[in-house]
C-alpha cells in the first residue's frame, strides 16, 4: 500500500504491553463486484480502486442500504496494534457516508 495512493484518515497512539505504537488508519474508494444473498446477511466482494485487489466481506447485514454490483463504497484499512501470524490489517467496509457494514482481517 503506497501512501501516495491512499488518504491518511488519522494516526493514533496506543500502548500495548508497555510499548507505545503509532497506528495509521486509511480510507479508500472501492467498487462492489458481487453480492450474494444468504439467510441473515449478504456476502459482498469489493475491488480496491487503487490496487485492484478484491476483498470478501461475509456478514453484511440485510438492512438498508441496498448494495448492487457497480456501487461505490469505502474500505478502511487499520493497522493492528498486536502481532498475529500473517495478519497485519483490519479492513472495514463502509458506505459513502461512513456507516460501517462489516470488517475482516488480512
């Protein structure tokens, strides 16, 4: 992820186990590629507008807003304050007005 291609929303300071860390949060537009209806939620696949990577969100609730392929949304990237093997970020799916719909870790 290039800092040139993203909008830095904010940088926060946190302390984990006596160690201070600076964590960055980014927000970027994405496009809905696919929506599959499940029983109590929707499965949504979006494509990052800058990197062209696709992200899957498996539990987007069935309440408004309607989500259709081609719709623009935001994905937010948050660095994790702790170390997990192979996982470095939390990614949040948001509407254009900032309403959080689902999240995943990558």
